[in-house]
């Protein structure tokens, strides 16, 4: 015990053999302070091992307990290994203050996917849906967990999983780690998940295990060394989603025709099509970010975005929480040109609809932040009205986000240098060319003519 008197005065003698009518034993004797201690073992190997441990303790300068005759470290209770569940909650708490709502949601989704694959027992296991609801909806949501226990159904599921997850150290065993990685590749219905989803979840799992290494629960990250292949991720934008300028105008007109809400959304979709804004950037666009002449080219100065993640994942309890631009630091600004068509749309919007009290250009029916459901419904109606039946059934501009893809594709095909397009869109050049490679059209004929010219010169 920690209050026992200790001493460094220790002497360890050699192993002695003792023969008894019942058999042979091997005794280890040692002196702690003024008191002699001894212990007997059925084999010399066991006795030698025990003596070696005593000698090693003296060489390390460990104090021995006068009351037990053992090194003090031997009397300490073994540390309880940290469970995967406790570590996952600690990881969520570490990430939560600095992560965006979408990132918090993604972390919870990934951990709720992998945790059922790291159970030490399946006896009395709750159903898959109840388990996921408890993990995703409460355990891996730092704000909800801090506010108190969940309802009784979630409480029972949470208690069970907390008591039945493996220690973190078990991840060093490939037989434990591989099923966890395999779980990341499946949806809840057992079907294969999209490659991009698998890649995102694996990255989060890797980071959570890396945090375990940082805390000393593991000596290294086993995810990095295991030979497990994730599905190949397709990053390139499908060129079939990209609309041309005529289709864009028809879609904006179809939005405008949807009274009374539609006219308020024309410029919202316009900034995505003409200036490649992300939906979260467009939702949080404010009047003081506009530098517009009466007509012609202007500029947008973007510094914030308000992506939608849901009330459960924000600090404020609102669906949207303004923060810095994606991949940018706080107060960093991205300047995007406003072509004459967009300048006209924005002036018309300001004249007809004004702004919210805080300067936001676009707002919901009651004046709050514009919701995805509102503009999503208007966009679906516009597609059905503006596109042919064949086009409407295709991926063409299926999501409002595809307007951003159309804008970037237009810039690239118009000959704007890739570094400039990347600066306007908020992409690195590498990502830009990788994602939009299949959307750059109109260059095949030029390249083929160059090949023909080279062949003719070689044959003359």
C-alpha cells in the first residue's frame, strides 16, 4: 500500500534446491531491511525468473515495501485498460470544440459504424437500430452527452455497449482490427457503402486510433500497417451533371415563376451558377460582401459559410452556424468575380427583397436562415419545368450544388488559367484538375490537330 514504510536496503541470494519426500522445490531468499523473506517454486525456471525480477527491481532503484517484502510497484493494482467506447467518447470531446457541425456529424457517424464491430460480447446485445441510435444520437454527440442521460431505451443500450467494448489495446491484433475496417465499408443494410463514404470513415477511424497512440493506449497506429484495401474513390465530377448556359437560364426562369417564394431564390441559385459559391456560402452571403457597380463586372468578398448540419451538432442549437470558409483560416477572404449577369441579378434582388436585419441576402419564409428543404423543393420543381423529361430523369443539375460544378467547368472551358479558377472556387490546383478533369471539353480537336501536324512533319 502507498502508506507502507519502504527501504532500498535489499539483498537477493541465489536459488537453493530443496528435496522433500513429496518432491523437489526451489527457494528464493532475499533480505528487505532487517527481515528475511523467501518463496518456493516447483521448477528452477520459475524460481530463476522470480529472482531475476527482484534483482531487476533493485537495479532500477525501486523501493521495497518493508511490510510485504516486494517492490512497491508490485503492490500497485493493475491499471484497468481503457475501453474503445470510453476512448471514442474522449476523442469526440477532444474534436468537438474546433469542428464544424458537418464534421461533428461525420465523426459520430463513423464511430457509430465501427463501434459495433469492436464488441467483446454479443450476449443480450441491443438491436442494431437501438445501438446506433444510442451511439450516434447521444454517446458521440458531446453536447447531448454533457446535458444528461438519454431516455431509458437509449440509456440501456448505452450502458450495455459501455460494458461490452474491447480495450483499445486489442486493436493491435489484426484479427480485431480487420473486422472493424470491414464494417466501415458497409451500410446499415449490409450493402457496400459508397467509396467516398468508406474513405471518409476510415480517415476518421485512423485519426481516432492515432489519438489513442498520443494518449499512450497503443505504441503505434495499427491501421497504418494492416493490409486492407478500401474501395477506390472517384473524385471526378460526372460531366453529365453539368448544365450549359441556356439550361441555366431556363432553370433560373423556372425558379422565378414559383410565386411567392421563387423570386427570392433566383439570385441565391445565381451566385452558385455564376460565382461557384457553395450552398453554405450562398446562405450566409451578406450585403457588405458585395462590391457591385451599377452594371458590369463586380466582386464578391467571401469570408464566412453556414453549412447545414442540424441543431444537434451546433454549439448554438441552430441548424446553421456561421464559421470560416472551407479549408481557410478565420477571417481569410476569398474574392470571386461577379459577371454582368450576376451583378444584375443581385441588384434586382436587393431592390425587390432587401436583406435580413443582419445583412443576409437570402432568408427563409419567417426571416431565419434559408433551409435546404425550402430551396431543395423549389429546385426540384424548376428542373421538372425547365428540362425535358429525358433530362429531368438524368443526373443533370440534380442538386443545387451542381450549379457550382457548372460554374467551375465554364471557367475552365473558357480558358481561365487553373490557378485563377482554383483561387475563385476555393480549391488547390491539384484538387481542381483532379475533380474537374472530365468536365474540360473542346480541347480534343485541338490536340488531335497538333498530333497530325507532328506526324506530317515527321514524314516530310
